C-alpha cells in the first residue's frame, strides 16, 4: 500500500465507519498518547527499564500502526499530501546531511 492509498483508505473508513474525524486538537492529543505507548514498549523492551508482565504481550507493530493511523488522520484533516511531504523531507535531509553523518566521529565504528 502506498502512502496515498493509506490516506485514501483511512478517509474512506472514517466516512463509512468512523462517522467523522475527531477534531485536530483531539487527534493531536491522541497522537501524543499513541507515541507514548510506543515509547513505553521501547523503553522497557529495548531500554534499561524492566518490562512489566502486563506489557510483555503488547504488539509494538500494532502500536506503531496506531501512531501512523492518527498521523494520517491529521494529514487528511489539514490537507497534507504525505507522499509529497515525505519526498520533500527526504530531499531536504539528503541535501543537508550529504556528508554530515559520514564525518561524525561518534558514528564511526
């Protein structure tokens, strides 16, 4: 599925099953909540915190998909074409960081 297809799929789901989009501020709060859930799993599973028994069955991929879902909702609501925005962002990073990381002593083996 392309990013455009994902945006269209979410929009269709919202219009047929979800009734309507939550407002942008609600979705921003939801995005923050979902990112927090991803952070919790990463901190406990890959970081130094111990993983609680109740967290061991959490699906990291599912939580990441929740983040993507809400981000796509916000993009749809605000008229952002994520395919175009991502392409521009990659070009910006490539131009800005063409040698930056190669010359970073902290990244060398």
